């Protein structure tokens, strides 16, 4: 079974991806050797940094205060930061350790400001340089390497303010060495947002250091943007959180180019404007992002800064047809539905088995949600929250509509997915279907209809038996936001009360409706208990329809 699952995964990958992965892994012992460091990363003593990228994103003063006093909080986890620092941080997950090595927390120290904060930044950078003289698997992994190089450059004026010349020389030498290594390990095997980060860092080092590294990075970024930013402005990984990341990266590149009093290239400005509209599409009334695929609801400060750099919130499209998302909004009610592929065929890392899931909010209150992403390395939760049952959609026989496994793997997946949005005098309607359960002989059809006054959301889930006569267990799940108070009212209804006022009723006439426990993870390493509405029935081997509605009361 494991071999078959692996083959179902590999069939979607591009041959050049596999070759890049094998090539990169084969070189790892060489990169970790003292000989590589001596021959290929010997100091060149560049004269730069000549320039510094603008700092566009706000820091967290509270965390800056922690760092100043000898600790740090990242992704909900604390760690001592007294020098010498335990950079290995073995008690934390890999993603947390990566985040430590990003050095994006320099923005938090800079938010404090002053000579003591800049001296603290220099001490931590010096400590890191002493602890990491040559490439290793974590600190020098190309992803944290890219973010660190950019962060050191972006916060260079703050870091170097009051520095002795000897530190400045060490700092510049280390930046140069890191950039030269990054140019050799660009993540062409992964692609996606990782590759955007790599190329952004190389563009910055070429423009800010000695210009000898990253000569092809701008052409490479243009090529990747043409692949990754779809015509509707959505990022092809189909994750609102990673969409925001890539948009912020492109805003960084635009600001760097503007430092030279040069207009941004047309391809870059066009991509930014289209992505700005798609960013507005994914935001609920509370300002945060919807939880489709991996990611979180977004940091309010970063979202607000993105709006400023875009020149204000962009016009919101009704659909992202290339990305496969649809939106209905009326009377303060908002519905977002995923009716697209799980992921790009060759990049399954952030895919969830969430096809035809939806989220529903009213004004600033979320009502129906997806469960989110608690962690990447937590085996107990990673694929549980990637699974179909953790999303507000239909699950058949407690199986996933897409074969999520490992940490970032995806085997079998829906292929026949369609979705359309219509609007007429009665309101708005989304109709979609997918064949993720074709192995069970099932096609799932879902339609959602929102009235023009936004006071009624009606849904219909039709389970089409495509030929297999087996009896299947059907479960339509509606995960509720933790702030929603839910009370069972008879066998077929649930009353919902929102904080601050407002109430809704869920009904599924003729069906057995139950409230069950669920969880909600709006950010990494943050999880809240909540409830879910479950409508469950047997198919009897025939086509069946589950009708339901949310109605404002």
C-alpha cells in the first residue's frame, strides 16, 4: 500500500523536480564539509552593504522587549535568548527552529529602538555567526537562509547604528558568504513560495552588496510570477496565508527597486495589483484570512501594512475562477467556498482534503470555519487537520477526499472538480461538484444559496452513486467558531448565538442533527476547543440529498 501511495504521488511531479531533489541531497555532505567552506565560501571582504531594502512590515514591541531581556516568543513557544544562544532549540518543532533562524524578529527589536536594542541585535548576530561557520541542515537550509539574508539587509541601518568597524566587516562577510551559498541551493525542487523567497533574497544581495551574486534572480522571479500568480490574481498554491506571503515578497521587491528611483517593471506591478484584489477576496469581516489549506488568519499588523502599501483595500472580485474559489456577500453575511483543485499538481505541500468546504461569517463574526493548521511536525494533529473531517464539507465513510499523508505529501486527489457562481433576483448561488470519492463510487455535488438580504444561507449536498451499490455513511460537517454558542433544539435544529448579539438557527429538515466536539487552530501552535454541527445518514446504496440552512433569527 505504501509503494502504491508513493507512486500515486510521484505521477504528479515534474521530472526536473525529482532530479533537483536528488542533486541537492547528493551535495549535502559536500556543503557541510570544512573543505567546501574553505574553497567556496572564503571571505571576499566586500565593501557593502551599499544599500538597504526598505523596512515595510511592523515589529512587535512586546516580543522586542522579551528579546532585549533574554528570551523570545515565536509561534506561541518561548525560548531563552541569553548569549550564547541555544540555536538548536531541540525542544521545539522544526518550523519553530526555522523561524528562530529567520531573524525576522529583528523588526521586534527595531520597534523598541535605541542604542541598547541595536547593541542586543549585534550581540545576537555575532553569536549566530560564531555558532554557524559552515552550512548545516537547519540554520543554512535555503528557506531560513533566504529570510535571514533579507532580514539582515533590511534591518542593516538599525543593526549597524553605533557598531564598531570590526563588527561591520564580520557582518558584511557573513552576508556575502550566505548569499553565495544560497545561489547554489535555490529550491527548484520545491518551487512555490520557497522559490519566491530565494529569488527575493538574491535580488536584494545583488542590489545591496557587491553585485556578483544572483545575476539571474530578477529574470527568474519574472518567470516564477508568470507561473505562480494566476490570471485572477490568486497564488497557485491556493492558500490565503501563503498568498499573503508571496504578495508581501513582491511588495518588498517593488520597494527595493523604487529605492533606485526606478519604476517597477510592468509584470511586477500587474501581479501586485491582481494579488491585492485576491487578498481582499479571502478576508472575512474581522479583517483576517479564511482558513483554506495550510496557514493562519494572518497578523493584523501585517495585513494593515499590506493594505497601505497597496494604496488601500482593493476591489473584491466575486470569484477567483482560475484559483477555484467563489464568494457571496450580502447584508453583512459572507460565504467563501473552495471549488478548485487541492494544489498545483507538482506542489502538494500545503494541500488539505477540503474540496467543497466553505466558511461563513456575519459582519465581524465568523460562524462556520475550517479547523485550520495547528502544526507541521506534530504527528497527532498534522494530517488530522488536513483531513476532510476537519473541514466544513461532506465526508464519506470517514475517509478523506484526497490522500493526505506524511507531513507534506498528497497521493490520490479529486480530478473532476467544477464550480460556478450565479446571481439573479432571488440572490446568489454557487454550484460545484468533485470526484474525490470516485474509488467509492461517489460524486459529491454541493450548492449554496445566499439571499439578497444575507439573512438565509441554504445548502444542498447531493451524493450521487455512480454505479457502486454499497451503502455509504454520509457526514456533512459544519465546524463552528469557538465564540459561537450552540444549543441543540430538537432532532433537526441548532440555535447559534454570536458574541455581542445576533442569532442564527441551523436546520436540516428530516435529518438527524447532532452537536459534537471540534477544534479551531487560527494560528500555528494555538488551538481552541469548539463545536461542530454534524448531519449524518446512510446512503442506502442510492443517490441521496441532504438539505440544510442557516437562517438569521
